[in-house]
C-alpha cells in the first residue's frame, strides 16, 4: 500500500549508513543513491523541526548465538562505524549505536522517540533485509506507524530487497518514494 499520511510528529530513522556498510556492493540501488536520498529526507525533516535519528552498528551485529552462516572474524577497524559525511554535522540529530541487527533492542531508541512524542517513523538504510527489516518489525511491535522509503534503502541482494517489499513490509507499514514522503511531511 503506498504511503497515505504522515503523523504530525514523525521521525526519520536511517539505518547503518556508515563507512563499513557503504563499501559493500548493494542492489537494487547503489549505496551512494541511498545516502543521497536519505540526505534529502533528512534535510526536509530538519527544515520542519522533525527528529532525525542516525543509527550505526558497532562491533559484531551477529553475536551472540549459534548460526550456520560464517561469522566475521577479527576486530572492527577504527572508523568503520563513522556515519556518511552527507548526514553528519547536525547537533540536533539523535545518534544511536546498536550492537544487533535492529535499532530498538539494547538501545535507547524507543525512549528517544517517545520523549519527543513520535508516533511514526520513516525508515531508510542498508541492508533492507537485515537492519532495516529488523527495525521495522520492532517499530511495529512498539506501536509506531511505519513508513519505508522504497528508494532510500538497498540490500546485499536484490532478491532479498524485493522479498522484504513484496512479503514483509506490507504487513508492517506503508511504502513510498523519497519524493512522495517529502510531499506528505506536515
């Protein structure tokens, strides 16, 4: 279902737009396109005095627990969690550091949003089927209205991105393009 409305107190939540993640090959959109569109949304939110949340992952987001997939080895390198330059430099933005796929578990994201009276979030970021989808699920479970910026997120695999939009996101919220979302901002 295309995006229909944005609540008066909607926050932009950008997932993992940081050095380490931006260096990965992604599809269907390039990481540069995702950063550009997220920066457009962030500027529109800031211009209206709406919260902008920049989420970064630090450490190994797969731990703990056993998995069949191989785990990354070694320590994260210095600067790997540095946010994209196009998004930084705004002291009013909220920075959340997570250590899991989703941005709610183990962070103060819910507290930060509720303190500001936020009832809806617009999600962008990388990767659609990991951090973005995990955050969307938790936001829905926390009672937020969820909007997913379809052209401001991408994945490590185009099929995984499509699956999230075709099968998962319709049950969690509404989707729209960057332009459609900006036009609906209060």
